[in-house]
C-alpha cells in the first residue's frame, strides 16, 4: 500500500475531511462540521492550523489537524486525527502521528497534547494514543457533558 | 463608585481592551495582542466570544471574555479577566466573575474553567479564583514554557 503524505492544504480538503469523518460513523454532525471548518479557516488564513493528509492513489484516506497552542512556547495540540474506516488498523494513523511528531520537533516544539473522551466508544482511541507513547496527564470531570470526561494525553517529543 | 456592566460589544472595545491590559503591566505584548484580537474577531462574527465590560463614568475599567467550549455541552471557559491597575482590589473583578457565572447559568451552562499560570507572578490571580470558589482541577507541567505549568481551575455553577 503506497501512502503519500501531503502538508499543503487544497481547496478540496474541507469536503474530503467531512467525507472521511462521516465515513467513520464515529463523529457527530457538529464534530464533522467543526473538523471541516478548521480547514476552511486555514484556507482563508494560512497557518491558522497545520494539516498532514495521507493519500492513496491521489485520494485522501486520513488526516491530522494540529497546531501550536496560542501563548505557549513549544506546546502543540493535536485537534483531529481521522482515518477512513475501511483502512483503519493498517498503520496510517500511526504514520500520521509520527509525521506530526517529526514536524513538531522541526518547529522546536517540546510536547504534544491530545484531548479525547472518557466514553467507552473512545477506548480504542485511547489505546491507540497510549501505544504511541502518550500518557494520561489530566482528566477533567464532566467536561463534554455529564458523565463524559476530557482525557488529556501528553507526549514529550524532544 | 458607580460601576455599570455592559454585554454588547462596541467598535471601540479592542482599543479599550489593549489599553487596560497594557495598563496592568502584567501581560506580554503577545498576550495584549491576543486579548484585543478576540474582540476584533467577535465584532466581525458576533457571538464568537462573549464579553462583559465594567464601566466607570462611561469608560471601560475592566472586562471579561468567555465562551462555551466548542463541542461541549455546558462547559465554559473564561479566557480573559482584566481590571485597570488603579482600580484593582475594589471588587470589580469579583463583580465581573459573578456576572459571568449568572450569565453561564442563564445559558444552561454547568461549569466554568479558568486556566492560569503556575508562576509566582500569578499567585494573586490564583488566590482571587480560589476566593471566588474555583478549585484546582488539573495542572499541566511545562505547558506555557519549561518551568511554567498550566493550572486549570473549575467551578460548578449549577
């Protein structure tokens, strides 16, 4: 499987992002809209957010959206990481995560934070981050809604 | 002292915000620019962020900027709270904080998060939040820079 990575955002990416996010059947309508919106904002205002796209035969099959956290020096946040449902488990997510870490180091970043939900639905997601060397740094009770905490994972990339 | 509160943003507010933030001698240039930018963005796109201004004789002497955290249901973040240096300690900060809590409740919000720095410079700020009923919920090591953690305070407003 010949996956290529691309960091330059294209006009077609907001649609591609919404398609693969919908395809996972994992995200709510509001989440899908927000994910697309970050690409729209970045097309209007370059470097607002950073992106890496994974492509197979010229089609987007996964992506990450990340950026330096405002008013910090070297702390990055990974906002979205999505892989097309039929290709999950093939290492594309780990490839995207490794690419982000390399890029963060190149930008003199020190650490990456990833927030995710405490819900059972996200057990696989949390295991994916832990497997990649991220550890649970804090947990904010009832953050998303009552009974659904925010789990903040962190990895030092220096 | 007759302080009035105003929630409708005016064209003159970005300048007023930068003036009182500079006046405190507390914020960096980058922080002052960011604080003003949130008002500029909200003038262009209403409800992007929420504001409450404290005015004395028609002049802005303090303000708060807050909003519902995207993709949460009822969790709010207090982004900025600033009171003009010469009027600090007169209860304007507590008045603004109480007004935010009332407004968050009116919007069916459940809780308010406030992030601040672990630096000694912010000891007074942390005491101010603790006095107002906020408790330290999590602390992210080296978040802002090496040796400067993010302290995440939380208050249930229900």
